[in-house]
C-alpha cells in the first residue's frame, strides 16, 4: 500500500533524487572563536580543501571525501588540521560523519580527549540514535517530543514517516530526516539562475566598513525577495568582497533560508573584520569597491509562515523611512516596542531595533503579581529622577523595613524643582524582585502621589532615597 | 457631525483625514484630524498619544520622535498599536531630517522638537507633510499650527490620604485653531477613564479653583461652548 503511494507520486523527493544519500562532511569547530579567529580558521582549513563553508562564527565545514583520500584518510586529515590549528594558537575539534548535522554533533564537546571524532561511513544513524532530542535546533519540537516520551533521536527516527509528517508538519519532517541521518531537505534540482545574485559597487571605493554593512542589509533584502519570488531559499550564501587594490574575499555562510537581512549584514561585518585584521574598516586595501551576495544550493522554500500574532508586516514606505533614519543616526536609533512581562513600567515594554526580530525579554501574558494596577503612566522616565518628599513638619518621609511610613507626604520636589503640595497619596507597595541575583535585584516601596497642579506621579523609595519613576499627565 | 448618508464620520482612514478615538470627535473640527496639518500640545503626555491612537488603531503607522520617556504601555492601552509604532527617542542635531523621513513613512508623527525651527525650514516641513498626507503632532511650540490642544484643568480620582489608587482623570481640554477651525471649543474628557480609554466626561460639580483667569477673559464665549 505504502509502496503504491510512493510510486504514484512522480515528484516525490526520495533517495534517488539526491535528497537522501548524505555525503561525508568534515566539521572543524572552535566554539570560542571571534570574527578574527574564525577568519584565521577558515583560511587554515582552506589549505586542505578549497571550498569551505562557514556554518557560523568559529565553525566551518567541507566535503571530506576528496581531501581525505589525498591526505591518507579522514582520521589523518582531522589530526593534521587540529595540529595546524594548535600551531596557529587556535583550539579546535573535528568531526566527520555522513551529512552536516551529524558531523556538527561529532565535532561538539565530547568527554573523550581525542579532538577528532570520526563516525564511520554508514554508521551515522547508529551514532545519531544515541543523541538526546535536545540536540535538535527546534527547541519547541524537542520539548514536545520529550513530553511525548521520545527521548533520543533513535526513538524519533523509529516513528513511521507519514505519521511524523501529519503530526509535526514541515519542521518536524525536516527534523525527522536529520534524525535518520538524511539531508534535512531535498536539494532543488534546478541550477541556480544567475540573476539571483545581487551586488553593489562603491565608486569611489568605500573606506569605512559601516556603509558597506548597511548596503549589505538592503542587498540581502533584495536577494531574499528574488529567492522568494521563485519559491526557493538558499542553503548557503556566498559573500564576495573586492578591494580597490585588487584582492578579494569570498566566504560561504550557512543560511538555510532562516537568516534575516540584518543577520546577513552581520555576517558581512564579520567577514570584513576578519579580512582586514586590526583594521575593522576597509581602508587597508584602498577601500571596498564591490560587495556581491550569491545564493548557493537552492532548495524549495518550505515556507516561513509569518507569525499569526505579534509581528505585523512592515510596508515598504515605512521600512524605507526607518532605514533612512537608521542611516542618519545608527541601527539602534529606530526602535519597535514589544509587550513584555515584568512588574515595573520599564520592564513591561521591550524595545528592539527596527529590522531585528522583536522578542519579549520576559514572557508577557502571564500574571505578574505586584504590578501597579490602573491606568498606565503616559511618561515613564528611562532613568528615575531623584526627588525629595517631606511631611508636614518638613522632615523627609522614610519607609522602614517593615513598610511603615514615617509621616504623610506633604510636599514633593522633583529633580531639585520647586516643591509641589501633595493632595493625595497611597502606598507603600513593596516590591522585591530577583533577590537571588545581586546585580539585578530590586527592593523598593512604591507610592502614587497627586500634586496640587493636577499631576500624578509614581514614586518609589529605594535604598532610603526617593525617586520618581513615572508621571501620569 | 453626520454625513448626508447618516453614517458617523471618521470610521476609516479617509482620503483627507485620519480618524480619532470616538471620545475625541466632539472636540475636533470635523471630528477628525485633517491630513497635512500640524497639531500642537504644550507638553508631551497622554493627550498627544490619545490623538494618535484612533488613526493607529485604524491601521496607520505612528512615529514617536524625540520623547525618551514616552509611556508605550499607556499608548497601547489607548489603542495605539505597537506593531505599527516606530520609536526614535534620540533625535540628535539633524532632527528636522529625521522627522521628515519619519513623516514620509508614517501617517502620524509625534515629535517633541529639541529647538524651535527657523520659519523657512518649518514651511518646508509643512509642505512635505502636505505632500505625504500625514499629521504632525508637536509637543511644544509650532507657530502657525492648524490646531492647538491644551489641558487646562485636571482632576485625578481614586487616591485618598494614604489609601486607594489612581483610577481615572477628568481633564478639561481647550481646542483652538486657525482658519476654518478657528472656533474655540472645550470639553471635559476622561483622560484616561478607569479602563485606560478616553471618553467624554461630565464637568465636575464644584468649581475648580485653579482656572487660569486669562483664558476666560480672552475667550468670553468659553462658557457657552463648554455646555456642549
């Protein structure tokens, strides 16, 4: 029955279409490396294999078959690379397996002292079977699997494929293929059309890195739009930079259709940092003349669905306006608010730069006992303003450790301003947050005050001093 | 104000105007914010956020520039959609360019200018605003603004001497304008009401003592308008 369905779908991706048979991949990993070390590592590995892909900072991978045959086996090649890296002052681990996923795991931290881990050809499913499901990048899926009692990739791989597809969707299917030691997605069979590559020329040559990175963001957006229009996404992206004195830098970065334009721009920045060590700007080579982004290994796009809640689609003219302001004032000058959890007024809104993924710092939508109820203040000072609160006798009002107030507040002076008569007040409402972390701990007693000019204030006593945190006006 | 068809105005973003919250319609000429105009309030507070909230809830993008201490939470409670809000807290010295750029993308821009603009630059910005069809809400001074709103009196309720909590604020808002919007209006609003929204309020029963005398002498018909 299942055979009939499989053969009945002529377009179905299967092993024969190149999707299943994973090739031998060697991963060289130096997890603590910065942009510069990572550039050195990539250059060093390029000495053993000319086409090296940077998976992320400090991790690069290449197809192991050819180089291993030349250098006398995978084990020998791995040891050579580790030795060469150690000679250059870089610590690294090497993993070899069928497919990138397993090779990355093999190169991960292990208890064995041997920095080279070789998973023999064909042994990858067995190697993966012992791994816990938490190694899957999709933490939601991993959590779900654990709750269902599926603890290792072996358990997951033992499930029937059609059941996985119908229960866990596209993301689950991709993880399932990984767990079985197959490629996460079948490769697209069509050759990459040339016009998908995008480039920007700089005339006169651009001596500063920042404008190039900025241009990279716009280029990446153009590239993503071009890919999306064809319904494909790329596994890797080739970042090519040319300088006025004729030297080039070209590196492959892992993309998997997941990077945002800002993240692509980050990779361009890393590459520029690494290409001109000690001189982050491109002045060394007489300035940058060309930046080119080339998509590599196209696969059909699985469809990144926009969030149902939360992020709204940004129309083009708003994005242009925001990017123009960012060009004037910097990336962090334009912010988008995200509702977040927390008790203080500052915690309840998280600001993230335009273009980055807005992500609340603390989970919103949960009860946060201790929040001030009632209308929110229209003015929330980023830094609380120092204040002075006195009682009728002119003495400063204090709050004891047991939350008793020394006297009714009668006057409030904000930031050294003239004293305002207090016509109504309530409090103290104690707040003790994160006492387990001395650097983030908050212990204060909060008050609401109304002054004779009709304004209302949210004030607090912290470490014996009054401060105004917000104003209702 | 009703259109011939009998439907209330200002429900959707119109071609010539932006909708406001229902609670503010009575106060504004035409019950809407005319596109391409400048509206001022003396200080940043809940009022400019409330003015922008209606348009934002109807789908407009809102820019908020030069106000570091803007209470985004209060804005969200009013109905200002934070998914369609751009904040630019620090303006720097090239702020006219920043505000113009924001006005190109957003239908409503709230700005607290760090300094008074020279008349020439101001006129240029007004012309750009008319082209883009947005509304500039200035928290500060802007000579020649089309509409000026100011809170003249404010009364918080809910707070006693050592007990209770802030619940709602009744505020008197005075609206003056130039040209066709010249008639001075005023009205009492819950700014905000207990649920954080904006709604018309009854004037308080007792006379509030701190009424500024000059406002009364300058506009003798204030009492008549206040009844409506």
